C-alpha cells in the first residue's frame, strides 16, 4: 500500500494564480482531511469529507475548495492565491472519525509559497 | 470547548537520558488521545493512541504515554533518548463530536 500520496511536493505561485493540490489514498478510508501547518501553530483543519460526494468546512476554509468524487481522491483547490496561503499542506485519511479506529494517516505534505 | 495544551514548545535532552513531553487536555467527554511525530520535511506518523482501554499506552520506538483523567494529562515518555528521536511531537485530542484538535507541537532536541 502506498498509503496517502500528495502531489506536488513543492510549488511556488504568484498572487492571484490558482492551483489544485492532489491527494489520493489506497486504504479504502471513508474519511479524508486537509490541513495546513504554519510554524508554531500546529495543524489547522481546512476541509474534511466523510465519503464520496460529502464535504464540510473545517476551521480555516476561506480561500479553498474541495471535491470528493471518489473514495480515493480528495483534491484541494486554491483560487486567487494570496501570500497568507503560504504554508505546508497535509492530506490525511482515517477509517472512522470516532473511536476506536480514528487514527489519521498523513501524506508527506505539499510546501506552497505564494509570492 | 475541547482544547489541548502542550506545555513546552522546545525540550532538550542528552542522548541516553529520559524524555518527557507534556500534554494537558480539556474535555467534558472521555476523549481519544494521540501522539504523532513529525521528522523534518516529513508527514506526521502515529506514535500511539488512547481510546479508553488501558491507561498506559505503549507505542512505537519505545515511547509510551499514560492517560491520567484526574490530572487531564497524557504525557509522552521514553526511558532513553536516541538521536533519531529528534523531531516535532504533536498531542491530539478527539472530542465527542469527533472533532480533531492538534496541540501546537513540542520540538525535541537530542544533545550528543
């Protein structure tokens, strides 16, 4: 199993550009998540999905969009990139959202810089 | 409201000495608690988890944590630090609404 994979690993965007961060998991997990990590701030939840076709906002959704057309894929879309979106983005998945099988499996991250 | 506090942003220990990373949580419910480790430029990896079974939880790489409800703590320990333990560690709580809350992280430095 590859687990959770993310592409690209690095990206530099200009202000106002858009891009899609890709996330795929091969564990047949229903739950998928997008986080951003800023230095000294831990991880903040952007969006999550409880299954194909169902998504919901997390703590910091502004400036982002998601879709979940399949169980495996959960892309994150940035429209009109802004310097405040410079961060490291992590995708994660879990079998359940509640205990006891709610540990999350993380991808390697995408480091995004907006200039 | 649920919250998790990691009491130290940085901890330095010498190789071969014990490690203690402190985590306190606030929850009106019996929570799930996790410790994750993040090595530089890597994703997060689960070290261990507590889900209302045994209060002393053993994880990977010799780490363990004890759930103490009376102290609302879930401190991470290891008897003898190794250079490869240098990383950032996150304490995470899952509340009754299955909301996941991350602590801000503790960076562990290992001195030779």
